[in-house]
């Protein structure tokens, strides 16, 4: 799959269902595994990252059955997982080290679960994951009396000795759904109420799913409180389409002339859709149609039509609600008229790659004037990107963003190191090509 060569061929036209939501797929496996009884998860994302979570719980004794042929065609969703949950205390010692691969979600959320177990376990990952800081979960979990050791500076592998936890009131210095989820999951194993307060509201899939499982949870503005429990109800849920995956098609539809597409059954949780708000401010023709709710999550069909965008200033909570979409947002800014300034994105220096520097370097190769800031970028839009030889740095979102950029150029662009796309979106190229037929 590496490298991929792309160039403008024709507009994106038609409709498709984006792949299942990765964040929700992770959480569905975790909570179903510690629920009491059989759960069914429909439209599960069979990609490398959520499969790491699934296999971790298999390693801890949870029986699972995968039904369906795997990633389907453009409008078919028939993957489902049957999980026989064994309750909060039903997990067993994994025996061997749990390999989280490239999945930070797996490592951080699983740390919250393992902190409350009666055995010890070690979490590791690939070279990229081992270079990502974990102190932000180690600190609060240690306050809850978890025993966690790591490499110097809080880097994986993480060695977690489970045991009896105590509830805490934790005020997080960062707005992070992964940190929040780790603390809330550990809070299930406490006697009393655990609270998590963050400076801005991060995505709330964990809170929604805990409530659906009968857990006592209270949300007060930027504070979430969970009461320890003895049991979680099993789940019957359908995972909506992943907005972060849909974002690449949204950008393609806006940037590639004469494009017009409809993205079916896509999750539009308001903590995730900051990109739509930003693009609308830039002049995008985007509409949400057929709004509804599926398994406690808001869903809609997203209509997108080619538009001329204008640069704007993007700051604060606007960035947080589009944090995963930063690479593709940079590509849209590169094609907008005028200057776009993005600040408040310092968190992106510790993702799969340093996404701020990575996007600055690669967009410059395509002829874009980019100024790098400590917490963001200033991007001067250009009417025409140049063909280039670019690389992803092993980051799936950068790889897909650069592929979309390449499809706006009338000469060939080469995107290298694209195997990483399999972590979240194995059928990305196939779906793109389907819209060009």
C-alpha cells in the first residue's frame, strides 16, 4: 500500500457510508466485556486499532464472536460482534504482555480498567506508541491508589498492578476524552463517587455509553461524576459512521471541482463536529439531513458540495472539537482564499506524529506558505497546489489528508508510508475511487 500515487481525475460524486466510528467501537468492546451477560455490537470497525482493544479482552478471557464479511461495500454495514461479558471482576490475568500496537485509545482506556483488577498486567505498543506520553493518565490513576510504573518521563511500556481503588476529584490540566475515560472507567471500581473536571468539553462517548449501561453518572458543565457500581447492563448498540473518517470525504467534496456527495448515517456528536462549524465559517456548502439518534448517539446524512473557501482564525474550543481533523483542516486551509490561523492545537505535538510540524513540512513541499507556531500554524491559501513527493510520518490522518490534497492537483503526487491507514480506515482508497466512477 506504500507509496500511493494520486492526481486529479474527476469530481467526487455519489453517496457512501463512512466506516464505523473508531472511538465508539473501542468503548463498546471495553464496556461490553465488563458488563453482565451477552452484548451485541453492530457495525463494528474491523480496523487495526479497535481490533487491538478486542484482542486485549480476548487475552483476558472474554469470549467474542465476529459475524459478517468484514469491511463491506459503499453502503453496506454488516459487521457485528457478540461479546459474553463477565462483569467488572470477571477478567483474568492476561498472562503475556498486552500489545496495543499503534492505539493510544487502547492503552489509555485499558489502563483505567486494569487499575481496578486483582492482577498485574503490562501494556506496550509499537515504536510510535512507546514515544507518546502517558503521564497524564499515570498521575490521576496513581492518586486513585493504582500502582503504575513506566519508562522515564511516563512513556510505555506501562506496568499496572491492580487493586482496590479510592475515588478522587480530579481536575485535569488538559481536555482529553482518553484521560477522562480512563478515570471514569477506574471510577467504576471505587466505593463512592469519582469526578473528572476538564478545562474544555472533550468528546463524551464514554459518558453516553456508561449511562446506557445503567451506571449512575452525572454531568455538570465541565465536570463528570461516576458512582462505583457492582454491575453494568449488557448492550445492544449500532455504531454510527465515523465523523473523523468522513472528514476526508467532506474536504474532498469541498475542494475538488464539481464534486457533490452524501455521507450516510454519520455520527454528528456535537463534541466531534467542530470541523463542520469551522468549514461553514469558511464558506462551505454543507448540510445535515435526516437527523436522528442511534444507540444514544446523534446521527445524520451529510451533504457536501464543491465550495470556494476563505481563510479565518481558528482558536480555543473550535480546535478541540476538530482535534482529530487537524491534518485535513490544514489541507482545506491551503486551498482557501487568504490566510488561516490555527492556534490552541499544542496537544497535536504528541499524537501519532507531531502533526503541527508534519503538516507544515509537507504542505510547503506542495507550494504552500506555512508559518509554524508553538501551538498551531498560519497557512496562506493558494489556488493551485504543486505536485510533490510527500510522507505521512506513519500517521494515518496525515496520510489520508495528503492523499486528498493530491487529488486536487492535475499532476502526480506521491504519498509515502501509507500502511498506517489500516489502523483506522482500511478501505479508504477503495471508497474514494468508488466516488470517482
